[in-house]
C-alpha cells in the first residue's frame, strides 16, 4: 500500500513540475524509436514505443517506456527507463531509474543508480550511490559510492570493485576472490530480517483490508453507475495511448489550476475541490483499470459471460501483486493511475461529443 500512496504523491509532484516545462519537452508515441549516433535532442524527451534504440545525445532528461530498450547514447540529465528487456550501455550524467524483467547496465551512471528487476547485470561504472533489488543480481562493475543490494541470488563476480560501503541481503551469495571491496561490508542479519518480516506481516494485513475495500467500492460503483463503469472499462486498453494522453493532460492542468487558485483568496475552496476530485478520480480509475485487466485476461482465454465481480477480483489481484514488486511496482502504479483517470476523462469527452 505504501507504493500506492507514494505513487499518488509523486504523480502530483511530477505533474506540477512538468506544467512549467511541458513546452520544452518532446514526446514520441509509436512502434519504434531510433536516435542515431550523430543526432542530438535538445530538451526533455518522452518515449512510448515497442522498441527503442538510442545512440545519440539528449540534452535534458529522458523518460522511456518500451518493450525492448537499447540505450547506448548520452543524456545530460536523469534517465527514467522501464521495459521488458533493458540495456543501458551509454552515459547518464545525473540519476538513473531503471526497471524491467531483464536489465543489463554496462554503461556509466554519474549520479545515483536505482534499479529493480527479475534479473540484473551490473557491469558498468557507477560513480555515486547504487540501490539494486532483484531476484538475481550479478555485480562485476565499479561501484564508487555506497551500495545497497537486495537479491535472492547475489554474485559478486571477478572484476567487481566496491570503493564504498556495501550493504546486502541475499539468500545465496557467491563472491569471487578477485573481487575488491574497500569499504565496510554489512549483511542484513537474521534479527533485522525477522523485524522486516513482522513489518511485512503488518503491511500484508493492510493489503488485504485495502483489497477488500477496493472490490467493495468497485461493486458499488457498478451497481449505481453501470453505464459509466462499462463505458470506461471498455475503452481502457483498446484506446490505451489516447487514455494515457488524457491522463497526462489532466495531471498537468489540474495541479497548474490548483497552484493558480491558491494565489487567490476566493479560489482556495475550488482548489481544494479540484484536488479532492483528482484523488477520487485516481482511485476510481484504478478500480476500473483493474476490472478492465480482469476482462482482458478472460478474453485472452476466450472466456465469455464472466460476471463483473470475478473480472474485478482477478484484475485487482493482478494490479495489487504487480504493485508489490520493488521499484517496478511503483512505476506500474503510476501508469495505472494515469491510464485510469485518462480513461475516465476520455469517456466523459466522448459522452459530451455524442450529446451534441
């Protein structure tokens, strides 16, 4: 649940910051994106595609969401990269946030590195702090700052150099005698793990309570507003890019409107109303995305006539499980919130057009 709260807060903070710089950014949505070695993009770059190949330079920040990503270029700012297969072999001058299923980072990150995946290969140069979480991690690169690594299987391979302190947690640790660790080595001991397990138990109870409430609200919504629920859920995935566009637009304009209204005395109540409306919209949107996810799963198996509550239950379980994955769950949550509120906005716009 903490990922969900953090995701909502981050959406508003990012949206508020993006409102001022939206005109300076470039956005690409399509099947594939390529930036050649001799090409340069000035300003922030947003990419949504199936596959991405970058060999050129980006003078700004880069945000990539794709299936297969090969980044071998340079970015003067920070990089937020998420996909299924990700390779970062270039240079990131500031911070890098990378997540996916298979992640390989043979490049250089001059700022902090945050990575989360199923499998991670760290063979590059990381000049500041490193925070990595995955099922399997192989570390063979240079780690200059403090490193925090959590994995089920951790391999510190030949050639690995840790100049700073290393804190790790692993069920299985394989350390090459050729690896160099200059700083202190701290393992999360059993007592700390037990304390962590007790905290996880507490959050598991909250997770179940939140899930039950999530489903109850979804059922009540469908009972009171069946046309609205079916209208939004039916457009979630077929018009996904359109919904994401609406979602980003809403989450840029709403914080901007709130900021402007807060400077006027009579506009403060309206600013509060807009904020509450957005929070409610994000929550309802998440519920409807979950229902649509359940419907999509049953359609893939060609199961027809499945009741709404079963679709909602299966979709909610999928959404909640994905949200618990370290780092990756955070970004999945952000996408779901944007997609949900965008689908609601798109549906309302379509109703307005149909009424004319």
